C-alpha cells in the first residue's frame, strides 16, 4: 500500500478528530502504520479543527505533509483552506449539506455527500461524521467493515456501547449514498 496522506477538517464539534482517530487506529488494528496529528483553533466547539492522518505499510518518519492525497472537508472554510494542498489524482470529499456551491478540481475526484441531512434522517445529527466515514470508506476501500466496527467499539467503550449501532447505520448510509451516485475512486 502506498502511503495515504489524509487531511480531515471542519468546525470543532463535528467529529473531525474522531474521524481521524478511527482511521489511524484502524491502521494499527490491521498491523500497518497509522499516525494521527490533531490541530485545534482557539475554541473547541465552533472553532476550527483539523487533523492529519497518515496510513502506510512503511515507516512514517514525520507527521507533517505538504499535500494530502485525500481531503475530507466538513465545512466551506476548511474546504477553501486545504483544497489547494491536494496531490494530483487526489480525492475531495465534502459535506454538501453545508457547502452548497459547486466544487470543482482539475486534478482530483470531487464528491459531495449531504452528511447532515442523512444523519438527521437517521435521527441523530451527531453521527454525520460517521456518514462521512462510510462515504470515505466506500470510495477508498481503505479498511474493512470489521476493522472499523472493532475500532468504533474500542473508542466508544462500554459506557457508550449503545451508540455502536447508530454509528454502524450511519456508516452504511454513507456507503449507500456513494454507491447510489455510482462514483468510483479506489
């Protein structure tokens, strides 16, 4: 597997950090290298939040990269800030519930998913990040459903075990949305 540099960005409280952690922990679960490097704005909820994630079967020497292979943008300010730092043949996955302008790229696949709308239909807006996770996994095929489910159970722990099913449902809804679009990346 070639190293994947992934930038995940949005407002604090949108689940950006959990998204990145799940990817990094999934790499560890699959016995490959994973690194998660968070960056917060001055506020937590409502402020800016982003993280860099690197997944590779080779040793990762630095948590810093200039160009991302994949950009997962939960809001317009994040999309605007990071889209110029995308590698050729990259992927831009964005929240079309909050970004209603047309997003274009000459060198990347661009896919919009209305994650807030889908999460609301599922009955819990807080799983919008897992809708995005499902869309991301459907496009990239980076990790199996079993790996992601294992990591989600570990992160949520026994105290939040009742939330595992809604998170699984959200992931499946994100995957189904991308399948319906008929878009292929991996």
